[in-house]
């Protein structure tokens, strides 16, 4: 495994060395390490890049690491990873992607992850994206996440993009059966000329299902972000989406929510707030002895914590 | 020692410049507990903000321990030892009570000490340490956290802008204890803007600010009876006429 891969792994999944449990480490489009366990089987796909991750029913408390790293310029990586989570399993999946460029050519990683949760399964899905390197080549990460949750299942997704990713289009689709829950917390910071586009679409198909989409973002420099969310309430269900953004310098953020209630008992809410840091917040921290710059940094650190 | 010399603050109004503070001269000696009172709109909060560096004066000078701080910003004054508890505390998404008290103290502090500050302002510490200072806190809760923050700073001058606002009567006695303890433990000066008789009752000195000018300033025993002696509001000429 390359040094840069090791550095990226530390950044995206807090991994230093091979993890305990099941894992698959992807490096420049190839496999740099794989391990299954008694409960979690990882097998390569036939005919297209990617892996199938089979989590047996009733698996409790195991972690699955599936980080992907791009270590140099001029890489165009595409991967399909499918997760089949058995009934009443309860696992944590740590994904994440790091892209390093040292030259003029761009590099990109397109990760297409599909989750099929059986009845009563619970998944915590953690995903962190980062770009590093001195190269002028663009670092591009386009994750796609498809989630189907059967009765009584739940998935919590924590997705973070902190810095260095020049362009990203993040597509997430969800389909929820009765009594299932989906919680997505997204945190994005963009700077320079970066662009980030988030596109959520969730279908609430079963009575008692619920979704909560929470996005917090900061757009600095001349960066540009778009937040799109569509929630379809097709039954007695609850849906909530929230876009909370701080803009700085010449940053631009658009929030485009769409709620469709196809059933009289669907309760759907959207909240959006976009603006610069409130002057009184900076003033308050300055009265505690922070400089204006320190106050701004503290406010953003808290906001994206 | 804090000295305000010929402080005026003008703001642009519909009818031209309007004086919020008019040639205010005030000295707060070391270790004194001074309460500034007076009618709403009299310039009290503006005066506090002038000292903290939030509102620059149009004219005049401010000295802190003999140093002219008129040209200094908020941060520099805070570092010199001036604390300011806002009348309407500010909310922050994602920043916790612990974060803020530690920022105020300027260092990491032990949980026991942190709990002590919160207990002093009547909050059950364990429930609050990791709470965000966001919209989920009530007006009274955030107000007490604001007071805990300035207590943690332990500076030579602490200014409170209407600390009683939003605090229920039940907790109010506690607040009086807090101020009394502060004056014992911190050998600094305390300036409180307040309308509360109980707070006026523990002052060394009382300043009455009305219409942007100091209309009275002296020891508590001298000033307080003149404020409480009449059923009619002495600041309201219309009532006097009625």
C-alpha cells in the first residue's frame, strides 16, 4: 500500500494500518486489501468494478471499512458497492474517499453505493471525503447512495466533506417501507472555486416511515453550492429536511427544497436558512478576547462539528 | 479604575443627529460595585457598549487603569480585563456551554470547576455542560449561562447589562448571592445596569442615567431613598403632571 494511501486512510476513516473486522481498501481502482469475517462476507463483483458486502441476519456491533483512495493525477475511478444487510443486523459501515493529485490532470472517484436493509436492520453509515496534494489537477468525488429500507429498519448516514474537493455531485435516493427511518446528516465546506451539489430524493412508502435530512454547509471564497431535496410522502409518514448554510466572501448557496404529500396523513416540513455569520456572534466572542478571525473560525468549527 | 471623560454618542435619526449620550463623565474606582439605573432609552446599554468597545463614542475618552483605551477594539479591551454580559445573549449552533465557558476562561477547565460556575447561576450542571447554546435553551437558561461565562473570566472590570431580565423570581435570590460572591472573590469592579431594587440595594454607588446625562451619582444610601421615596415615577414627567 502506498504512503499516500495510508495518509488518505487516516484522513477519511481514522484508519492507521489494517482494521479489525471486515474491510476492503481500494487504491487507484484496484484492491489493496480485503478481509471477510464469519458474519460479513465481501466478494468482488463479476463483470464490473466493485464488491458485494453480505451482512448476515442478526450480526451485532461489527464494523465494515470500505475506504477508496486515489493517489495521483489522471485517474478515473468508478466503483459499484452493494450492501445486503440481513434482518435485525446492527452494523457500522465506514466508507470515505480521499483523492490526491500532484499533476495538472484531474482525478476522480465515482462511488455508487447501494444499501438493501432487511426487516429490523440498523446501519450507521459514515462517509468522509477529502482532497489533498499540490497538483493543479482537479480532485473530483461524485458519490451516489441508494438506500432501500424494509419494515422497521433504520439507517443513519453521516456524510462530511471538509476540504480539498474541487467538484462534487452527491446523489442520494431513499425508499422507505413501513416503520422504517432514515436520518442523513451532511456537512460540507467549500472554498476557492469549488462546487458542491447535493441531491436528495426520498420516497416514504410505508405507514409510520420517517426521514430527516439535515445539511449544514459553509461556502467560502468564490465557491458554489446547491442543495436539492425532494421528499414524497405517499402514506402516513413524517418528513423533514433542513438546509442551514453560512456564506462568506463571495460564496453562493442555493437551497431548492420540494415536498410532495400524496397522502392526507403525510406530515412534511422543510427549513432553510442561508446567510453570513451574525455580527453579534462575532462581537460576543470578541468580548471573550478572541480576534475577529479567531471568532469566525470558532463559529464555523462549532457549526460544522 | 475606569474613567469616562466627556463621552458623547450621536446617532443619525430622522430629524438629524440624535444624542444618546451627552457629555458623560463617570469614574468607577477599583473594587466598587456600581449600579447604573434610569428609564428605558436613557442610554444605559449604550454606555456599557462604549466601555466594552462595541459602540465607539462620537466624542470623549475612556481610560482603564490610566491607559487611554478609546482607540482600542473589543478584543484588546477584553484582553486588558473588561468583561461584558449581554442583555440579550447570543445563540450559536454547535457551540456547547463547555466550549463557551472555556473560551471565557481562556483555558481548558476541570469539570468540577465548570459545574461550580453553572451551579452558582442556578443550573443543574450535568444537564447543561454538553448542550449547545442554540435556540433550544430558554431565555432564562441562556441568560444564566451568559453570567457564568463572565464569572469564569474573572476580569478586573465586569459589566452586566440587565442581568435580571428573563430570570424568574425564584432564581433571583440566587443571582443576588452570585453578585455578592463575585465582589468578595474577584477583586475587580462590577458595573451592573439594573432596575431591580434588590440589586440597587447591594450597590456601593448608584448612577442615574436619564436622557443621555447622569442626573445623580453617589453612595447607595444617598441615592436609593430618592429613587424609592415617591410612588410616582420620577423619570416620567407626564405622571408627575397627572
